[in-house]
C-alpha cells in the first residue's frame, strides 16, 4: 500500500480545483444569517440537481477513483474531510498526480469535469456533512494501481 501525506487544502494545491476557504463573516440579523457562496460553476446543462453527502470516520484508504462528464460543486458544512484527487490520463488515474487533502468545514470547492476524486471520509468523530450541487450524471470508477493511505 502506498502512503501519501495528507495536506491541508488551499487554493492552487490541487490542479484544476477551484477553492474558497472559510473566513468571511456571514451577514446576520435577529433570527437568521446569510453567507453567500462566492464560487460559481458553469455546467453543461440546465438540469441541475444535487443532494447531501454524509460520511463518518474511516481510515483514509482509497482504492478507486471516479470522474464525471460535468462539474460538481461541494459545500463542506460540518466536520473535517479527507479526500482523494488525481489527474486522469487516457481514462485512467495518473498515479503520479495522486493527492490526499484535508478540507475544513466552511470550504467550497468546484471539481471540474474529468478530475479524478473519491467520496471523502470524516477525519474524526464529527460526521462529515456536505451539500453537493451538480447535474445528474454517471460516476464511472477506475481502480488505482494499488490502494493509497493518507498519513
């Protein structure tokens, strides 16, 4: 099993990924607060959906990767995520480009079409909660040459 150092996500760390880290204070009034999502995604279709993703603590060990034919927007609401990314070459994950990153609550990312990634795991006992906005699309998976473990 290959071991990869987990890095804290920041802009330009993962090639192709758009990243906004938490930091801006939300607008507040007596009974509500509003925090705009600064990143906007351009999708190939008008048929946009999405959903919520929850995951729990697990060893950050990944053996496969998925891609999509369009972008996905992730809003990390709760917990700290550990997530795998890779570039794709000829439809297969480029083993030299594998990166495992730590993503804190409040972060927003846009994963571009064709960028290899896999469902994040929660780093600790706080469950991970993510809102995903994307078109309805397939998620073909490819096996990695060998499993990778974030350390």
